[in-house]
C-alpha cells in the first residue's frame, strides 16, 4: 500500500475537496482499493464523505459517553495510551463510503487534544532508551500497517498546521502532494514547508538510526511498527493550482490580469527552489511536478458537499441542472489529467478505466 499525504501550510486551498475527489478518481478511474484517513481535527473530510447526519452520529459518543458508539474514529488509536501503554490500538474499522467508492477512518475533533502528547513524545526521541517516543510518534504508520494488504492506496487529509499531528502524519507517508491557491500566501507557504521539513526530517532519521544501532535487541521487537526513515524526504510528487475567476478576450481565450500572472510566474521557481529537493528521485523534469489546474467549480462544490458525493458521481437526483453538467465535465476532465500525471510520477500505469 502506498500512502499519499495531501498537505499545504496554507488553509483554504481546497485540500479536503481535492483529497476526497482524488481518492474517488483512484478508485473509479484507476481501479484501486483506496483508504482515506481524516487527520484534520476539523473532521471536514468525515462530514464530506459520510454526510452531516452520519458524521455527527459517529462523533456524538465522544461528547456524551451515554450514547452508544457504533463506529470508531481516528482518536481510538490512543485508547491504550490513555490506559498507560504506548502500544497503538489498530482495531479501528474503516467505514465504506458508497458514493466515493472508498473507505474512510473517520476524523474526530478530539484529535486536537493529542497535539501536546505527540509533541512531548517527539521530544522524547532524544532519550536513547525511550521506546514510547518512537511508538507514539509512529502511531499513524502503525495503524496503516494493519491495512496494507487490504488497500492499494491510503490518502491522508491534513490540516494546514506545522504541528505535531501533521509531523507524525507525514512521517507515515510515502509521498505528498501540495494543492496551491493563486495567491502570495501559497508562495510563502512553500518556503515554510521547506524550513519545517529541514528541521525535523534529519532529526528523526538520526534518532531512529541511533536507536537501531544501540538498542538492536529492542529494535528487532518493535521495528514492524516503526518507520526506519522518513520517506517524504524524496516523496514530493507534485502540486496543483486552483484556478481563479478570470475574464476572457473576444476570441474566448483567457485574459490573465498582471497581478495574477506575476504570482503564477513565481510558482515554478519557488517550487524548484524549495520543494524540488524533496521530489521523488525518478522525477527528472521539474515541470512534471506541476500536476495541473483545478477548475473553478462555482456552486457545484457546495452541491457536492451538501449531498456527500464526489463531483464525478453527481446526478440529477442530487439537484444537478443546466450549466452544472458542463462544470462537472470540466472538473472530471481536469482530474483525469491530474491523476494520470500523479500515476506517471509514481511510476505506475496511468491508463484510465
């Protein structure tokens, strides 16, 4: 199973929408078995894929213990920790999402309460005798190992934070994709990501290797649940750019305003200068990191979220009408091209079903 994180330090770039629809694209158009993990404490992915009623019902027992808990969520991974143990609970059953054609491990707002725990355990990696620090820092990796034979791909939906939750999420990932919006703040985020990666990737690699060398007898026992090194160090497989509302010339071609064009022109050099050092080794052409543009969806996104369905599966029964079909068609075409580029960058066959 390959694990792909969808991550950007900037909020409002459409990460959750992109991640959910990309997961469906892999499931439907590339015929892959797909698992989604909602690792954003806002749990927007869970509400999107499961619908408001089911998502609320799943999260309600965590607010009121008197309500029966029929489904697990991501925070159940820490059940043993709350009992005083560092072994991760992997008995969380993914929920099948019929319309998205994939499964999800539901998110939970209470995940935010573990930010400090994960930060503390990360700092414990400095202790050469500390097994708990390694185990808790690898909680997502351990959880994913439980499902590696059941799915071909796992997609991780992350918040915009540069905090401990996202650090452990990216530690578990093999690759990452960064959706961008066409603004100066996304350019700033690119630099933030690099500085943050430089701060912790080398630290983890050195500490895990020290433990493996100095505590070989313990390492042999815990290694199946521990990431030996960080894979995203060479796991960047590309970025997307959200389109913006633009005017057109008389012949129908798009007229780009000067201010937007300056920002667009800066994306490639900023990506190359900051994130290309993390690219997958087999990607030789920097231009291949540009996965494509996400079309503006106007009201179709709101409809998709309201009915809890991916854009590719929207129909008249959901309220689709008129020009919305054209919008959906443009979106599906763009995702076909983007997913094919992702598959190519992964070194896999990118033919569509």
